[in-house]
C-alpha cells in the first residue's frame, strides 16, 4: 500500500521533477517507509512506500524492469502474485519478492490483458518506454483511488486530490454539479469529484496514453461479469462454492511480511473473516475492537465471544463517547475528499496502527453482497406491490399528500416523493430511498434553477437493465454508489492517514462475480445474511447470527447541538457566505435542526458541516 503520482506529457522537464516532489510530500502519510522520483522524456513518476510485501530496499519505486524498458509506480497488492510468479518463472528471472515485479513480467507476457490475471486491489501507472505507451489503471471494484486532471502542461495523476492541488496547476473551484451530487448522497460519484477538473478513474478501467492521444477503456464490469452458473445449482453446492471462494480470498489477503490483524466488531461480517483467518493461520490472529463504556453502544460481549471462540490475540480499546468526540475534528482535518461518513474508520484505524499493526483485514462489503441492508427488503416489498405501480398518478399524489400531513418524517417524505413520480420503477425507488436532501429541498438551498441528472438514478437504471435477480440488482446499485464512493473512499483516506493498509476479502472479484449470479430464492434473508451464514456452516455462534445490528450509533444529534455546536456554526456560516447557496438558506436549515424539525435530521446538517470544514482546510473558494 502506497501513494503514487506523476505527470504525463509535460512541457518542462525541470519543473516536472519539482512538482512530483511536491506531490510526494503531500502523500507522505501514505508511505512513510521510502520515497522515489523518476523523470523521463515524457513522463515523471513519484512514489511513497508503505512496505508490506518484501520490505527490503529492492522493492523501492519507481520500479524498473531489468532492461529498463518498463517502469511502474504501484499502490495496492496483487494477492495472487505467488501463483503468477510460478506461471511466469520459466520465461522471466525475478530479483525481488515483490508483487510489483510480477506486474511487469505479466505485462511483458500478456500486455494490458494481464489485468484479467490479477486478484487484488490496485492503482498503478505503467510506462512502456519502448512503445511510447503509458497506462493508468484502477482495480475492478475501486478499492484503491486514482485521480487525474488535464492541464495545458500535462496530465497530472495521484492517489489523492490534495496531492494534485499541491501542484498549484489546478484551480481550487467547486464543481457545481458535483456539489448537487454531494448534497443528494453525502458523496460525489466517480468519475466526478468535488473539484472542477479533477476526475476519478472509474473502477475496472484504464487510461492509455500514446503519442498525443488519450483514451479510456473498461476491462471489467459488475453486471457484465456476473456468473450465472449458480442458477439451477443445488443449494449445498452454492454454499460450498461461496465458502471456498471466501476462504481463498481471506487466505490470499493474509500474505504479508509485516504484522497484521483484523477489525472485529462482533458482527456477522467481521466474525466470518476472523473465523476463516483462524482456520488458515498457524498462530493466533491479532484482532482489534473499539468498545465503549456506554452500554447502548458497546459491542464488547460479541467481539470477546468471537475472540474466545477462535483463540485470537485480542486487543479491546475501551473508549467513552467523549474520547470519540475529541477525535472528530482530527478526522475532518485529514479528509482528502468530503464525505458525510468517516470518523468511525478514522478512530479504529488510529488505534490499530498505534498497536504496531501495518495491515488489517475488514468485513467491509458483506452487507452489499449478501443483502445485509434494509434497502434490500424495501426494494423487494416495493417490487411486489404491483397494484401501486398500476395506480393512476393523481391517486398516488393524493395519497402522498395525505401521508405527508399525517406522519411528518424523512421516511414519509421519501415515500411521498416516490408516489409523485410519473412511474414507479427500480431506479426511481432506489435513488429516492438513498437520497439525503430531496430535490425540492436542494432547489430551495442552492442558488440555481435546475438540478443536474441524478447520478444514483443513472447507476440504478444500469443495474435494472442488467437482467440480474432483484437482490443482485440492489447489490450492483449499492456497490456502484454507496460502497465505492463512500465506504471504500473513507476506508482508504482514513486508514492511510495513519499509514495502515486495509484489505477487504468480501470484495474479491471472484466472490462478487459468483454471488451476483445467485438467484433471490437462495439469498432471501429469512435470517440476517442467510446465504453467507449457511455457507459458513457452523463457523459462527447463533448469538452472533441472531444479534441485533448495532454499529456506531452515537448521539450526533445531541453532540451537534452541544459539544460540536460552535464548530458546526463556524462551518455553516462559511458555507452560507458562498454564492453557491441562496442567501440565508443554510442557516435556516440549522435553526430548524436546533428546533427539532423532524425533516432536518443531523445527517443532513453534518454533510454541510463537513463540506465547509473541507473547503476551508483546502482553501477552496
């Protein structure tokens, strides 16, 4: 795990070197172990290293092939590098134990089609100097970030937005359409970012730069690569396949030359990962839990149950709500891209890294893949209400008004919004269900007359057209929106703020491809994540399987009205002064929140607070 950056097709070789060094400095937290810069005729590359595999100086980057015809800067891990190395060793001589060297050998043998061979999380820039070809590549599921921006003096790219901004070549201006996206969904969906002119390379894509041409191509897609072989397969065989693939994913992600562990909340997903790690590991697995003095947030009974069952080397870090609260401003300061979520990951990453661990496995992705969220059931119930879809619009509008008047709440507001639509289909229901600020509210808040197309509606329309089973359609929408653009982004920026690598076995592309092809009747969550639990056999105790879902449910509403009030007001006042917002509207929302208006929840205000803090920190506008 590292930080990469560079410039392609620059106009001044001397200034390119200095700019890449600047970018490297901005990424120092991602790679405290080593740094490197290389400048060629048309490309300059920079790297900050967090050594996990082959920690010797031989793994330093930029990394060259023996004949110096290929050079790469690489962020991430190729988990099956050992298997690929065996496949390639008859044709190539290897001088290191790195997965980086394997990427170059794989490219020499298969060209850009080598991407189909890789199991891992990765973002890299590979330069084929002989053929004047340059590739920017991002992994299939967008686990590792890669941002880029074109300017008259070159194409700049980096693992983080702050690194691109450090060059002084990119205007620190908000993308106004991206701002709408952020307020709708507490994030900005790739390829856009919150900054005008900075883009995220889409998951499963690469950019090829050759001569003076630049083109983007996809090499993998969620729905396009779903495997339908599970449809019609006996359920016992499906369970066996799910377990085998997940176990392989866990085993590969335990390859490391440094101390590592696992996040353990005591929920189904993290417990499953720890259980499978314990089957593979010859020594006790190190596990880490953040527990709380306050009973209503404390999950220690569950995490300790799993730690005892699998004989892990367990570290339980006891905090109280006040300890967590003190870290919130710190978390906002390290944020690379604004997000309505994130402080939770910051806290657990900070504590895990301070315990001497450089890499940890996480249960992220289990809910999205195995129908763990309420949205799966809501979409199933809505799909079954054919009478509602057939009802004339005037009747639905009347019912919506009645509902809104009888039950003033965010949930009622969303149901009302759906019922007013011209048609009630998958994309309409899903996009409204996940929306934070509804469009009517946005138009009163933002200083504009029209809103851009809804990005999540676009994503869910694509999912709907996939022809996959309904639960898999929801999984595609969840993975492509919330998981990739909130959870994975937050996990990367908050863990790498502490130089901690986080690996996510549930997002192994082999598992994703297989589970997306499983029909609904084999997934139906009669019990929480039934398909996953049944596939694991008796691995998890029933107390874990049937426990109530908790997660971090802190009293944000109360904090924002008390301990965080001054910080909130400061950032909201800043936003209120900007021309993007209608005069006085931001502070009106704040006053309604303070007065307890059920339509203005803390999450909506917090999204604005985070935006204001991020803009001030990064000197945007």
